[in-house]
């Protein structure tokens, strides 16, 4: 049995020689659209816009997922802060530590409607455990996937598995959209500044906290009390 490297390229054929794998069982793979950026960069608005386009113009069935750690909107809803965007959409909410619990919901919806779900979208991907493997499974099953989220946490360190998805983008012919936010000084923001009682949160505070007390900061104005290095 042969294997291939990525959607396109070369692989080892049944006779032991190299062969072009562009058409060797790879055309059914899904594509990954990754939407990243700091706080207040309209990631959720962009995700909802793309969902609406697929539903309205391509007539696709898109399943929107939301991790329970996302407290930005009410339960079962994904909502953008941008009043000029798509507003909010209903979503399937799942425990952020068990994204696999969403898989039976997807399968049941396809059985009930008799229609394939062409795309699975997920907001706040940084909260999701097993995000890489779950996304990979969907892509290999032929579903397009859209994920929006933060790449860095309040400490300026990789947040969850969002950065790991870059590999999937390369291997499954996807794309990355990097959105921009600005610090109050006017410079491009790089970091999510967490505030507790209006003051910068210390380095040793929990990674995931309820609430929405963040603002985008540039490198000069990003403050992290207690940072070890």
C-alpha cells in the first residue's frame, strides 16, 4: 500500500518507487482556515462572516462549535463584539476538555438531515484540549474546518494548541488569516493584556479565568508582574 506526503507531492508507490500523489486518494480531504490575532481584532466577526457566506451563497451545512470555557456570550451562542458584524449565531457547546463529545452530535445531525456537513467551525480554539487531533480527524474525514482563536495567552506564551494548527494548514492546503488590533498608543498590538481590578494580572494567575477583562497591548505597554525571565 502506498502513502503520500500532504495533499500534493510525492510518495512511495506499491512497487517501491516514487510516484505523484496528487490523485492518490487525497482529493477527499478537507481544508483548514485558521483565523488568528490578538484581542479585539474581530476574529469572531470574521468567523461568523465566513459561516454566513458558506450558508447563504454556497448552500453549505456548517456546524458551529463553542467550548464551554468561552464566556463571551450566553450559553449556546457565539457572539462578536463588533456591532457591524454578523452579530451572533447559535452554536453547539461542548466541554472544553472533551471536544470529542461533539463528534456524535455531528454524526447524528448528518443522519437526521440526510445531508453531509461540509464545514465545521469553532470559535475560541485556544481553550480546546485535543484541538490538533480533533481538527486532523475532521480534515481526514473530508470536512472543511474553520478555527478562530488566540495564539498567545496573557503571559505571551503559546495558548493551547492554536500554534500547532499551522502544521495542518501546510499539510492540508489551508490558509491562515492574521487579523490586527491596536494598542491604546496606536501601535500594532501583539499581546492580550489581562486585567484584574484594573491592574495587570500576575504571571502566576490561572491561564483560563472567567470574565472578559482583557485589552490589546503592544510590546512596550505589555506588563506582566512576576515574570521569571
